[in-house]
């Protein structure tokens, strides 16, 4: 139980102090950071005057480079320059093998996870993404003039649990406080929604570099409700580029490409694609592997190359509309996100499908970062009252493996999060004390067609006859879409121990080791950081309990009040010193003392919320 | 947990869904984790649990079948996870006939008309059963509660058939 910080309407819970927050769009191809300044959300430029940086990291001979610098060295140092790392986030090594021949760097197997061999040793996607995040956070700190209090990072709505967790781990490694992982389409709608204040059903068509997302949202009286999401986590603008690369290879007759030649082909393909958004024909002239090639590609030819890809996106749109139980004419507006929506064929097809011209007034490359910045500003506490409420859904069903390699769904896709669902299990042998549980994510019936999230082992079940033990396993998905699991044996009340082994992720210990092992965080830094974390937490507890006492001290007996006040005074004192463990203990002590108070306040606030609501009706 | 109490609504089968919806949003506004992004760890955890509860409660009250199950569970009749087979031969016969009709859709000359026909039948059956269910629950006597549980079990079959019909419709459209 916890103490909730509840602000009365029109009165903020804390003395007002502007906090620094940023929204980060960590994209497959490009990344941006944005913030709200003087009430306006805009992207932030680095010292070179650029806001959009390529999501590219190069492990050079003497330093690590991120963004344009890394791209500049890409052709010469292809195997140490990492593009499109987002595609490898939260993926197993064998899953990524089909990608291997498209990548200019060497994939390796790191305990079953995909990682990259560089001259600086093996780097995993979490570490590589952390480099990009740290670079963006530096830009934000410089522009905003201080350390960031928190960030909102966007992820494709279609990202599964492992991919979300990997993104959060990367932020942790970069030393960032994540206020929320926000779905990219939701961020885009937020950017438009707050601007125009319009109501109705909105479709967000997001064709990014590596992923396609379609989200159907409803905006009504300040509530953003995600009705359905769909898409394809392995389809994006990169595939258009690959289609052109394939076409170029046909023209050149070069079937086997060296890493640097592949990079060269890709660069040419991107230029052709971009030029064809404006012109009806584009020409090329380049050399690769000691040969020279030139020619031209017409828009009609290009459209033929990517027609099937666009059709594939529309199939996902149809499915999402079906899930939302609406038809294309119910959609009031369509928001376009991602550089690839500049391709004329995409705009035409989307307009035709939804029978309405898509919105493009905000730069499709920046709209996600801008929405994230708006949400970050709200979440960090710079706004006294929340104008918008964001009700998100889980993008893929969560299930369990049952007999015969089948999946049983526990939480169906498009269920509003946060959500908790319990499932009961029983033992099938006399005296059985352990049980294995396999958690899956996906829509298909067979286990092998779904994505394995984790394997759990329940231990310490009291020995009973077969069928005697009732183990209640609770699956909880938080607002970021991340899953956690707990278990309890019901008849004995024994909490069964759970051992979690993520199928495609890092354990908490591994993340901690990476943080302490990385060059930037020497041992002393690590300890400072842990101390700082506890101090921040202590401040939050002091503030929350203080506010609660101001409004609701009358719910407590004289004795309880004295005890709580004493605990607060001692916590405030310990917080000033540098003993991490002592601060932690003082926080826990305060938490235990205020548990009942928290429950009372919770009941009171439910009544108040409903009462206020009834007053509204009169 | 009594979901009706959470929303401060009377525990009845007939429910004003608009009212339920706006109460749900009022609670969400108060407890959604986004309100606690900068709060202490414990407060954040509690907010997640509380909103999960609110979501679950709303989900359960919104749909008539789940609402009936919840009401019956409050009266001590738990039927949500039971394994039970039917003994009512008339009902079983009817189910088999409907299932055959479903299977025949894809091979019929006019699949759209066939879908419509089955849909109408299903709707009629559902309506009738729901009406009986409402009456049985309102009576709130031991015998009627048992009868209500039986009606819920039957309705589940009809909702399952409806779902299968939708899948067939999708396949034909694609």
C-alpha cells in the first residue's frame, strides 16, 4: 500500500518549481529531442545547429561517435558503424539472422541475444541505443541549461514487452529518469490534438524507418482513448530503400556486395527515394567495389517496387479498424508520421483508403518528438492540472503455454492498461513443489508462432496431493506496457518464489553490471548515482507525506500522527547525509508507518472523485 | 472486490452505461499513473494497482455477460472458470444446428446473405436469453440465481458462435 499524492483542484501538490523535461523520439533511422519552452513545444538543436540526428553510432579507434559524425565515417569504417539498431532491440540472435546480410556490421550471439562485434568489443543494442540517448540528453541539457529531471521516450505501439524493456534499460544505462514510455502514434496525435482541440476518431499512420504502426484513437473531452493498434514491427522506409538496392543490384549485376559497397548502395537508394518525393524521375551515378554505375529511376518504377509494401500497411489498417469496430468513414482525421509518408504513393493510397486527406501540417519527422515533449512537460509536474488523460492499450495479447504447445490468452490485445489479471494453476502430481510457466506474446494459437517473453519457475509450493495446491499467478502490465508477474499459493497463503528468465532481455543484475562496468561510470560514479537516486526518492516521500498531512491529518489518531512526524523528521535528517543504505531504511520505515494512512486516503479520494462527478451532473 | 461499490452504483443487472463510463473516467483521471510520474516509487506502484483495478471493474461491468457473472459471484455463485458440460438436449441440438449453418457459409452461393441469416438468428437467441437473465437476476432468489447461472452458461455459447461468425466474415472479406 502506498500513500497517494492527491492535489485538490486548482492547487498543485508541490510548491511550483519549473522542472526540466524532454521528449525523445528514438527512431530507427533518425532521432530527435524536443522540449516545451515558454509554453511551446519544439525540437532542440545541437551545437552544430541540427535537431534531427541519424540514429547511428560508430565505435572509432579513439572515440565513440554518434549521429552525423558517425555517418561520415560509415563508408570507410562500415563494420564499426551501427545503423538501425532499433531493429535489434530486445531480439534474440537467431531471430535477427535474416537481417544479417542486410547489415554492414557483424552480428554475434551474446547469451542468445543479438549483439554487434565492434573494435571496442561486443556491444549489445541496449548499450548502443544508450549512446544515442545520452547524446540527445546532452543536447537537451545544453539548450535548457541544466540536468534533465525526466524524459519521455517514444516506442512503436507495436513494440512487445522485450523491446520496451530494452528501451527502458538503455535509458537507465544513459542515466536518464524515464517518466513514461509513450507510443509513437499516441505522441503524434497528442501533438495535433492539443493544437487543434478537435474531437472524434483519429487514425495515426506511422511509417517510420523500420516499423509501421497504425493506431486508432478517440479524442473526446480531453480523453485520448486508444481504441486499437496494429502494424508490423518489421516493415518501414528501410524496406523501400532495400527494394531500390535490389533494383540497383539487378541493373549493376553485382550480386555479392562488400560491407562498404552495401552502404554505398543504400546511400544512393535513399537519395533516389527522397528525390522521387518531389520529382518524377531521379538519376544516380556512383561507384562501388571498383565499378562505376549510372542511370535513372522513374517514380512509376519506384511505385511498382514498393506497391506491395504499401498494400501491406493498408491490410494492417483494415485489421485495426476491425478491432476498433469502426469503418473507414468513421475516421475524422488521419495523422501522418514518419519520413516515409512523404512518398506520394503512400499519401495517395492512405487518402483513398480513409476517404480523407491526411494531416501533414506538422513535420512528419518531428511530430512524435513534439508530442513526447508535451507529455514530458505534463508528467514532470510543470502543469498543475492535467488537461488530457491518456488511456493506452496493450498492443499484443499476453498468454501462457498450455498442454500440447498451445497458447492460452490471459490478457487480449487492445485491453486498456494498466491491467492485472490472475490465473489459477494446480499441481498434477502428488507432493509437487515446483512448476514451470512460459509467458508468450502474440495472437497465434501455436506457441512456436508467438514470441517467448519469459519463463518462470514457481518454487516452494507446499507438498500436497495432486490438484490440492491452488497457485494464483497475477500478470500485471503497467502504463509503459511492461509486464511483471507474482504468484501465491492460495490454500496455504505461501508466496511461491518466482525465478524470472526473460527470453530476450537482460536481467536486472545484468543491467546493473553494465552500468557499473561502462567506462563513463567508474565505481565511484556508480555509488554517487545510487546515493542520488535514494535522495531523490527521499525527497519525493517527504513531499508526498507532507502534502498528505496538510490535507488529511484528521484521518489519523494523535499517536499515529506523532509517529509519522517523527519518521519524517528522521528521514529529512538522514537524507542530508551520504549514507545510501540509511536513507533507504528511513524511507522503508516511513512507508510502513504510512500504509494505513495511504489506504484511508485512497478511499477518501475515490469518494471525492465520484462525488465531484455527481456534482457535475446536477 | 465489489465492482459496483467501487463506482458507487447499485448492484443491478440493468445498468446505465453512460453513467458507468463517466464514473470510470472520473476515477481514471484521479488515479492514472501519469498523475504519479514524478511521485515516489511506492505511490507509483499503488497507482498502477489501483488503475488496474478500475480498468478491470469497468471491463467487467461494461459487458452484460461479465456483469451477470460478477453479480452472481457476489451472491456466492462462481461460474467464471468452471468446467461443466451441458445436459440440456434441446439446447445442444440447437447449438449443433447453428454450427452446421456456420460451416456451410463459405460454400454457399451468397455468403453475405448466409452470414446475415445466421447473425439474425444469433441475435434473436441472445436477446431472448438476456431478457430471461435480467428477470432471473432481478428476482434474486436461490432458484432464480441458479437459473441465471445456467442462462449465463448458455449465453457464453452464443457469444462464442458470434465470434466465430465474425472470423468467417473476415476471411471472406479478405
